[in-house]
């Protein structure tokens, strides 16, 4: 294996979205056109154009995919910020020997709870795999009910199992379109995605006591119902649920007494062969 330097690009005017994560002749981020993104305003329903979206203070729930994807950011690609309802988020991005490191600082009132996700939709083939530590606890969410062959327990926000096949669902392989869509949250801070000779590593680093996870959105043509498409989300996150409103004890990040919380997202790529 040899390292492949990565180079990101951003659209600050439209939510600070990562529009590209490329290296070695490969683009890792999947995208799709949708003119409604051009006019999206805070509080609007999410407009999925792919890339990597910054979702905060929630992913599902309200506001849909959070409060920052629909706001213009100030600054430059290397150092930008955005203000939302009750918080300010700053992101600085550096390249360290080809590895992309995004450092975040959230400023808000002490005790402010939130979920953050680097909502990365990846351009992956049908044989791609998600690799996480075996037996990692994984929460599976209700859209998986048709895949289980049994009713979903009434009122349960999620069910728990172990990676790579929580609830006997083999979620580590992405595969072709089959009409399913399922979300899961893996209770670990680092995963790898392999696709042919290429590997993308994604890791979130946070202070002790802050819950870190990796969300999976495995949409194989099951969403949205009126015009489904295939999209694969691998999303390092702070928190352990998609919807902040469903967070139990320890399921959300919380701003400490200092009024600031910092964390990092680290992205690196490798390729089989000789460099």
C-alpha cells in the first residue's frame, strides 16, 4: 500500500459543503445536480446534492440535516465559520503529507447539546466494503424494518447489534441497487472504506467523554420513494443518534463550561501497489 495525497474543495456560499475530495486520479465524493440547492434557506427541507455536508446540531429531525448546510459561510477554504441558532462553528483545514485534517471549534452556551456529522456521500462501486472493528456495537434505525422480515418494535428509535451484520443484516458490503435503504450508527471513531485497489480512512478525534461514532447511510435505490437513487454515506460524527431529539444519556455531545468544544476529522487514502 502507498499513500495517495488528497485535495479537498469547498463551496462556502452553500453551506460550507465539501464538493471534492480527490487524489490519485480518483474522486471520492459522489454528487448529483439539483437546482433547488441554489436557493435553499435556513429551515428548508434538505436538498441532497452529495459531497460532504456539515450537519449540526442534528442530522435527522429539525432542522432537516441541521442548521449550517443551508447557510453561507465566511472566510476561506482553509479557515471558515458559520453562525447558527445559538452557536458558532469554525472549521480550519490543513493538508499534512497528503492527509486532510479538518479542525472544528463550536462556541455556544455551556450545556448546549448537539449532534454533528461529516455527512460524506461516497462514489463507490458495488463491491466496495466498510471495514470497522469486528463486534463494534451498531444501532440500526427503523427504515431497516422491511429487511428484517418482522415488525419493528413499537416506539423503538433503533435496535442494537454487532458489526458487520447487526440484526443479521450484512451492512459491510454495499452492493447494487436492490430497493433498500437503511441507516446505522457504529459506536467507533474510525473506519475504512475499500473499493478496488483504493482505501479511504475516516476518523473523528474528540476530547475524552465526548461520544464519537460513524454513521452509515446505505441507500441502494430505496430512497426517496418517488425517485430513488443509489447513494452511500459514511459519516464520522459526534453523538450516537441521527436525531438530537432521540438522544438519551451520553448520546449527544455537550458544550463544556468553557463555552467551546473542539474536535478533528482526519481523512487519508491509500492504494495497493508500489508508489
